[in-house]
C-alpha cells in the first residue's frame, strides 16, 4: 500500500494557520550591514537545502512511477503507442500537440519520446521556433508537412526556404486560401525533392479544401526541378501544372478535382499514362487511383 499522499485542497485548507515567528537574527542586536549579511547567508543555505529536498522528492517520485504498469512496457512498444496517437487523423490542425504533451507526462516518457526521431517527423510550419525544434528532434528522418498558413510579414516569407528541407521532404500537403500565398510558397519548390512520395495542392484556409475557392491564376510548368523520383501520389484541386512536368512520372495514384479548362488533350494524357508504364516496366506496379 502506498504511503504517498497527493495534494488535497480541502485538507490543506483545514490546516491551522501558523503565524510567522521572528527569526533568531532579529534578537541579536546586529547593525544593518551585519544583519543583512547574516540573513542573506541563511537564505542561501535554505535555498540550497530546498533545492536538495526538491531533488530528493523528484527521485522518490521517479522510483514510485517506475513500478507503475505502464512503465514496464518496453520502450519500443511505448513508441508504437505514441505513434498511433500522433497519427490520429482528428489531430490534423494541431498534429504537433500530442507529441509535445507526451514529453511533459514524466521523465521516462520524455526520455523515450526524445530518443524516437520518428515521433517528430510531422513538422509544424508555424511558429518558427516550433518548426526548428521538430526538425532538430527528427534528426535525419524524412519529414511531412501540412501547410495551411504562411507568415504574415514579408521578411519572414523570405525565409520560407529555410523552413522546408526539400532533401528530407517525404509528404507535402498545402491548403492555402489566397492565390498570392500559394504563389509565394510555390516559388520555394524549385530544387529537387528526392524523397518526396506525396504531393497535395488545394485551395483552403485549413487542413481541408474549400470547395468555394479557386486558384485559377496559379499555374506552374513544373515543380522541384522535375526531380522527384520517388513520388507516387499527386492530388491537385483547382490548380494547374503542365502535364509534361516530371511530378506526373512514377505515379500510382492521381487525384484531380475542379479542373475546369485544365483537362489535357487525350493524346497528352495517354502519353502521361504511358510514361508510368515505362518507369515501372521492371517492377510491375499497380495504379491504385486515377
């Protein structure tokens, strides 16, 4: 049976008030200078004592927590549970919050979470400090972004490229309401993305598309310098990329929505499909969606 007593507000309120008695230094008749020196010395001693007591309390709490059933799980299993929580689709708008919460439960969970770079691969684009934190903790893992807001200030937008490591980019979903915002963001996507597998561009002001908004004026001949050898899924909503772009190579899934006036001629579209067959001649892929 545990002897540890958690804080009880009612119990604390019922405790009798203990009046403060003057410390011994008040009765020594010291002059002001000597009194201050004596008091400061005693305060330093008590501060050190309080620190050591707090550390002792901390070690005892850790020992108590270590015998809890959840702390007997192997770290590998605990990481898998953490991953299930972070991949919850209902958390899309705040996908970074669950993993941060896990690091504040206890020292054991924090140690496990910080050592698992996979937990930190869903990178928040804003604020900048949080993005830097996730990028650092994800180490050299490939990363995923869901971007639905850009910095408001122009000088911050100039740093967009620094926030998006294209070499490590695995999945990029962009949902921006204003065409100017989308233009500014696409200007960053000019270098190869060798690990990119998923690309989604759509109008909206949140993690889900806005069916009433259009990006008619936003168009690109290509993205990522046509260097996306691992890309498999492309989703475009009310957005135009030239059909000769390299992002349409190697696909197993293509989704096009609200493409009024952007549908390619049949011969061009058939050429795109033929390029898929040529790219996968030796591995026989299955086109999962079109």
